[in-house]
C-alpha cells in the first residue's frame, strides 16, 4: 500500500467529511484513568495497587504510543493515511471498493480490510474500529462483507431434511 501514497494536499478533494479515525482510543484511556481514580478513593489497599497499575498502563499508552490519523471518511471517498509519514496517504473512491470488513485483532489492533476492483486488498490497523465501522456504514453500507453475504444467502434456498426421518 505504501507505494501508492501521495501528499495529503494533493489527494484531498471536495466532499463532505463524515468523520476521521485516529489510532489510539483516547476515550478508553480517559475511562481507565477515571476507574483508577475511583479505585484510589476506596480504603482497600489491593484496590489502590490495582489503581496504580491501571494508571501506569494508561500513562504508558498516552505518552509512548504514537497517535496518528488512520482514516478519513468522506461522502464518496476515503483517505487512508500512511503509518510512516503523517503527510502522505492514499485516496480510495467508494466506487472502487468491492467490499469491506472489519477484522478483530486478538492481541493487537483491529484492522479494516478493503477489497478493491482490481483484486487488491488494503489493510489499515486502528484501535477505534467501532467508530470506523459506523462511518463506513453511513457511506457504503451495501458493500460490507456481512451484508453482501446475507444477500447471497437470501437468494439461495436451503435443502434440509431431518436426519431421524424415516426413509421411504
């Protein structure tokens, strides 16, 4: 994907910005800090130890993990930002997308997977996959993999027979 990157100023066109997705989930860090603060208010020393641990992880994520814009969703195109350079990215028209899906990352970030018309597949990692899912469902809901599969299944009839039915 990196070879198709261009300067953001060159690929941003007209259109309505639906939303932008960043790499780090800032609200999750804030909620963890709030929970740790509430744990500190208790008189239980184990809760305070847990709160210090949560604060440490939140501090590490907030100050050590780079936060950068991953995707901008417009009304008829997407801009996929490069993870290496914040000034470059790739513009993908919604008409060029065959299907898209969100993949769950078991021990890492979740990923957006986009299949383009030429068979090319584009991946983009983010921890804010739910926000990205909402934005893409506003713009191109008919190209989501789950909906495409449901449409295919709707048109096929299942042949079912009970396994314990007596054969004639």
